[in-house]
């Protein structure tokens, strides 16, 4: 028993270790899966963020491309044509013909105002003509309300734009871009001008730093002819007022609190330097941009980046490439196991835990079976040793006495011979029970079923049962038998009944002397027959009743003078099961114990 406890303690320790290892594996696997889910969710969010940035840049790019390519002279309400002719093909003098700017009527969508600042700091706008040009605009195409609204915007620009700071920041950005790209500022043509590339005067100068000049057709042709006759490259750079350099658009956020977005570019016309700007309608543009990505990133917002660095996208990966704003979008929480989402790892872990639990349970059953088998072998060896020693000793002693004629009296010889016969019968019964139980354990019961009347079945075995009861000084009382038939093995039923009567005969003599009998009764039920064997002895204690059917276990009766190895009841229950019936210990009113054998009734 102590060894069994040690084995169970060792098994429990191993089971705890296995469960701890698998629990650690479970936590690691779930944490790894949770990290994968979070990483996948973050990757999906980043993909949506990149797609949203691409959509926004694609939305803004046409507007900025159009404004960046806009000729500088369109920032004048009316600009003169460099060369103009009447219908008689007579050339008109320069400045005689004025062309209205495309920006005169209204600014493009998402732009509040175009404006220009000269070297003296004078603000003008193509939407706000002055002097006689205003009268001309009002009389031709521009309503008074439009001019008044644009004039108010221009006043706001005068207040909001710090010229010195803006000029410096624009120059700094141009220098940074020139250093990064290695190119000079782009240029735009004057009206009726053409573009010619200029070969670098310095052979070491990069092709990326070539300049372009814009000349009227007549001057360009004359200069080109002279250069060709001399074999020189055409380089019309100098004090000509038709040489124009136009810088790129530089975005700047100006104003405190709610800043406004402006784009500035520097324009150099000969010795004149102009600062041209665009005041964007940022609230309207912001709504339009967010509408572009609303289905991708609900609740997204845009945050201005106030730095004048043109390389803001390198510092802010979530910013637009066209305008200095950062796209902010809250990342949706990753769906983990708390949200009820079922994933393959859960099935794998469930199968793993199931297999582990099944293995532990199976290991427990195997260990229990091994320990029970060892305990049964010990009980069997102890019981068989005890049961065989007494009859073998009797056999040896009586046979030697009879063989050597040490018993001369006939009565004494007859007693010895009777004792030898009883002991041989006892040994034969013991061996037969052991062999029968071994056959049942191996599944080789081999019951031969036949339909037999219940009265004939009891009558066949009644003499042997009465004889066993009579040997114990008891009477066998058989109650009235019902008229029923059973489908069973008659010999096997007789063996079960004999073991029950034998068990009662061993212990019933300890009971009330006035009730020295064994009752055998039968009651028939619709589908079964119940045979009841009851004695009126001291009964069976509850603690013993729980293991009374265990083989080779005599319970609390171990060590009592009653012969036996504790196999009769175990064998009887095994035979009953082989007959598709059952054998149970049932409660009774009064002293004694009762067993009920249930057999299938024949139809």
C-alpha cells in the first residue's frame, strides 16, 4: 500500500510537470499569436495609411502641377503682348494690346487668392485690378462683389504674410533643393517666346545646371543666326529683360492658432525679383482630402507641419508628399481571443490539450491497473498460500498415518478418509474457481445459452445447494417459484448460486440462532428474472460492501477462520455479466445480507 502511494505521488508530480510545461507552451503560443494578430493589424493599418496618402497626393498633385506651371505674368490682372498684329498684319507697338489673366474672373477651386509682392513690398493680385484696369474689369467680366471679396482677402494677406521671413525661407528652400538636385531654377516663357537650351560656358558645369532663356521670335532668330555664323553656342544671358527664372512652389504655414496654408515661389525677371503666392482654402481642401479616404480611415485627421524643410516626408513618413501635413488615424485594436475570434492556433491548442489530458488520464488508468494487478497478485498469492497450506498439511499427515497403519480403529480410519475427501473436494472447488475466473478475465467465458424453465433450473441445482447449507448447519428455504423461463447457461447459473449459498453458509452461523436458514426467492419481471439469496447472519459492513466483489479480497473478514480466497463473489459477478445479467448486493430490512442475480427472461 505504501509503495502504491509512492507510485501515485510520482505520477502526480510528473502530471503536474507536464501540465506546467504545456501551460507555458500555451501562454507562449497565445502570446505569439496575439503578437502576430497585432502585427498583421498594424500592417493592414499601414497599408491603408499608404493608400490614403497616395489618394490624397493624387488629389492635390494636379492642382499644384497646374499652379507650378502657371506663367509668372498671369499674376497680373492684364499683361501686354510682346508682339501683336492687327487684321491687316500690321505690327502693333509693344504694350498696345492687353490680355486679361485667366485668374481675373475667379481663382481655381480650393484657392482663395493669387497674389504677388515686388521688391518694394507692394502686394497685388490678378483678382484685384487697380485704377483704370479695375474699371475695365468691372465693365467686362468681373462683378463688384467679387473684386471686393478678393480685395478683403488681399488685405488679410498683407497682414498675415511676414515678407522678410517668407523671402528668407523661400530662398533657403531653393538652396536646399538646388543642393539636393544639382539643378538651377526652372523658367517660364514670356508671351510669344520660345525655349532654347544653353550650353554651359564652363566645361565642368553639369548638364543639370543648364539655363534656359526665352526670347521673342525675332530676337531669337537673329541671335541664333549670328551665333551660327561664328560657330558659337547661343547664350542669350545678360541684361535682357526677357530672361526669367521661376522658382518652385514652397509650402508654408503662416499665422498663429489656426494657421493658413500658402505656397510661394520666387520669380526673377532680369534685375527684378518678385514673390508670387497662393493662399489655399485649407478648410475646404482638408474636407475634400478626408472625403477621399473616409472609407479607408474613418475618423482620420490632418495636422499641419510648420517646418520649412522640403524634405518633411523623410522625417514624417505619415505625411503627404505634396503639402506639409501629417495624416493621423487611430489604429483599430487588433482582434485577439478576447473578441471571440476563432483562429487555427486555438484548434491546435485545443487538440494538444485534449491529447495531453487523454494521455494523462490513460496513464492514470494504466498505473491504477498495474497497481491493482500487483495488489491482486499479492492477495492471490497470500490467499492461495493460506488456503493450500491447511489441506496439503492435512493430506500429508493423514495419508502418512494411514499408509503406515498408525490408525487401527475403523471409526478413526473412516473419519480420516472422510476428511481427506472433504479436503480434496475443497481443493478441487478452489482450483475450478481460479480457472473459471482466469477464463473470464481472458474473455473466454464461453457461456452456452439455452432456454430453460426457472423451476427446472432451480430443481437441477437444489440438492447441491441444500447439501452445502446443511454442512454449515443451516436450512435452505426455497420460496414459491413463478412460471417463467430464462435464456441462460444452466450450469453457470448453478455455479453462481452455489457461490452465493457458500458465502452465506460461511457467515450465517454467526447470526441469530433462531434464524438459521438461507432464503432463495425468485420474482419475475417483464424482461428479466431476479433470483434473491439472503442469509440472516451479521451482515456486511458498509466499508466492506464497497469492495466485496473485488477478487481475492475478503474485506474485513481477512484472517477469519472461514475458508476461502475471496474469489467466490468476484467469480459470481463475472459469470453473471457473461450471461448478460448482473449480480448486486442489496439492502435488506433486518439482519443479514442479500444478493440479487438478474437474468434475461426468455420471450
